[in-house]
C-alpha cells in the first residue's frame, strides 16, 4: 500500500490515541481530521485506507487502523 501523506498519518495516530469508548473509527478519524483542518476528501482518503486494510486482513476496523499505523511508521 502507498504511504499516507504525513498529515493523514498524524490524523490516524491521533484517532488511535484519543479513541473514545463508543467511537467508530470513522467518527474518530472525522473528529481528528476536522481538528487538523483537513478536507472531507482527506478524511475519505484515510478512512478508505483503513477500510481497505480491514478487508485485506479480514479484521475489525480498529485493529486494521493499528496495523496500518504501524506499517506507516515502518516506512
């Protein structure tokens, strides 16, 4: 998978760090994207990357987000 842009990577990390108890990954990503001043298209890009990873690994969205975050840090 292509690396995420740095600002999207930061949104993903922030969403993981600031996860609320009943949040979906989409809610957390949306909140952090708005805080970062990013556009809806940016939110969609990072959300789709997480969904794609979840489908690929047949995993839950939060687990896919963690795996994607780790993968992005390693690149």
